[in-house]
C-alpha cells in the first residue's frame, strides 16, 4: 500500500490527536497559537514558540496541497520540489505531492543557487515550492528556473517572480483524492553525491517509503504513546524515515528548530518526548553542558525519555559510555543507511546490543548484508571489503544515469562504496570509505569542490582536502596546500580567502606541504591519510 494510506487512517482514527508540534525556542516574545489561528495570522505572529497540528488537519492540508498542484496543471508522475526549512507546512506539502500522484523532490537547504538549479534540472522538477529563507537564492536563478516550471512561495510577502502558496490553497478541497496509487508507483527523488560532489538523483517507489516506515517502527518499537523529537532537516532521508515510525502508529512528533542542549531538554521535558534522534555533535554538546554544570537534570522531567539513537556518522564508543553515565536507563541504538537505501536502517545496532557499541550493527528488518572483494565475490568474516545491502527499500535507479546505476546495483544488491568487516558474531564494522566524502557533523562535504575553490588563489600550486578526526564533528575538512615556488603564504591568508565559501565548507585545518600524485595525476589521498596518521575515531577507540 502507498505511504499516504497511513495518513488517511490516522486522520480517520486519531483525527483530534496532535500529530506535529513545531517549537521555535529562539523566537523572542512568541505566543502560543492553535493551527486554526496559524492559518489566519500574519507572518510576524506565525513565528511563535509553539504551534501544533492534529492528524485531521494534517490530512486536510495535504489534500489542499494535492488539489492545488493538480489545478495548476500537474499530472501523475510530475516532479515537485520542496525547498523549506523544517516547519509545520513541510510534511503536509510532502504528502500532498504524494496524494496527487506526483514525485516529491526534497532539496538540501544548504544548496546555493547553482546547486538548486542543477538539481531542479537533473530531476526534471515541474513545480518548486520554496520558503522565505531561499528568496535570494531563487531570485538569482528565477529566469532559468521559471522556464517551464511553476515557482510557488510558502510564506507571506510573496516575491513577484512566484505565486503564493497560501492564496492558492485557500479555496482548494480538503477532501481525500481518488488517485489510485500502488507500491510500484514512483514516490520520491532524493539527492546524493559521489567523490565529485555532483548530486545524483535517487528515485524511489512507494514500496521503499513503506518499508522504511516498517523498519523504523520495528527497530524502535514505536507505539501510540511515544513522542518523537525530530531535530535534523526533513529534506534528509534520515529525519523523515525516523519520523515514519510515528506515522505508522499515529503518535505525536515534535519538530525542534535549534540544537542547543537547553532547547533539547526543554522540548523533551515539556512535550514528554520518549524517543530522540541526535547527531554526534549534539550529543557531545549535551554531555559537555552537563559536565560544566550549565544544565541540571533535576530541573527537567526526563523519566519518560526511553531511547536515544544516533545516525549519519560513526559514533565514538567513549561518547556512549559517557552518555550512559548520565542516562543509565536509556536504550541506545545506531543506524547505518544511505539515501539509496531510503535512509537509515538497512544496518542497525539494536537496542539489545549496546555491548557492541562501535559496530554499525546487524542487517536491519527485512534487509540482507554481505561483504565482497574487488571482484564482487563474498569474502569471509573479519576481512575488509565493500559492504553491500539488499532489501525492499533499495532505490529504483539513479534518475537519468544508467551507467551510475549499473555501477552500484547488481542482481538486486546495492554496493555502498563503504569498506566494512564482519566479526564472528555477525556484527558489521565500518573500516573506511571508498569515496572521499568527508562526513562532518552528519553533513557530507565534497573535497573536490573545496579543492577547486582553493586552487583559484594565486599563490596555491596544488591542494588536497581530506578529513581530519574531530571529537565533536567526527571529521573536519583539512587542506594540504602546496605553494608556488618563490611565494610565501600564511594560514590567515587562506582563511581570509575562504570567507567566500559557506562556513561549513571552509577548511578547519591548514597544512603547507607537497601534494603527492600518482603516475596518472590523481592525488594519493590514502598516502596523505597514512602520513598524517588519520584514522577513524571509532576504529581507533576499538583498537584502544
């Protein structure tokens, strides 16, 4: 069955129950409002600390969105992009797109104008809905984007180059639509990138979304009584697929905008959250805040918080050891996944296996795993090789890229590009990545993009960007820079030049040294990692 069936069931059976709460703790002088008020008031009042939506209104909003895009000319199979920060509109818009039989295309809110345009063209986006944060980025490419595309603005003070979402949906029907959908219908395109940094469009069917929902509910035993705290961006498969556990059982979820430790504790305490998904930096910040005494656990109601789980990057075992000292009764889990596997869960530790912290875990619900050598042959335990996964949520293909699809999909197996090994108990451990992507705080950074930028500096002869271990972020980008003969350069000069880069892409470590290349001209990054003694934090701690 398609994923929208869960929403319609929840609206029917739990229509008056709260589905979503949005918390904006950084908004000053905010007042609490109901969803009905939220539709009517002005933008300055909409930025309130707490707003909520029931399952019934959630479904009505999704229906209005579906009818609106159909009335604007969309057809089954058309692609509709979403470029929004986390907010109560996000998920109703997503489900409205699915209800219309269209394909949802979430976009990374970090994308610059060129990346937005590239992804819109790659995925053949027909309609793009975007929010206030992105007005400038969209305006810069509006002439190119608006060619055969409809731009719809979600918010107040609509720019002249777009139509206003709230005006368009105001008179649309809130009744369920009669558009037949099956597991084999296409549902969503998500974006991923390889070593070049150019995103690939990952096409999934409704079957993938449904299995992801079942995986989450199975792994964490989500019930109607649970409340899930969601902090990461909803464009990411991780956040949305973890929320799908709440969708399956009709329970409440809280969207928190802000990652400070006190915000998280306030949300858990006030909203009675029971399940919290964190990234390593946020968990680290919480522990550091507790160590300093800035927060006292006795000031909060935390007894209902039963599960903390982490994903998106390797987890240092020492972090979980510290966590259990503060929260001895918490269950803990970690999940491994890719956008190509509809996000987290194809491998997971399991709450009963905390003694194996450091592993990514065992095959998830409905998944198979294996490790293969360079010839694609399955290899024995404790021997490193490429991790492959197989299950109902593997992508259909890289959209419009047959060659890339054939490189990673073989006989139903998804070749992840990650090197792993399996111990005698059947637990999988990541060893290294075949790709050069740097994972910093759960975000992928692409060395080639940073290298190309740095090469524009007139004193730089050559440059290589690699990941350096970092206690808080897992990895940080570091640049090994070779300076042109006869020139002198300082770290301050490089940092100043990098101000043109987004902050998260700026190198956090600068090393002036020769950049080794092989006979074909490729940078020998394994040699650099070996020379600088860079090892994965998890692997290092396991060895210790």
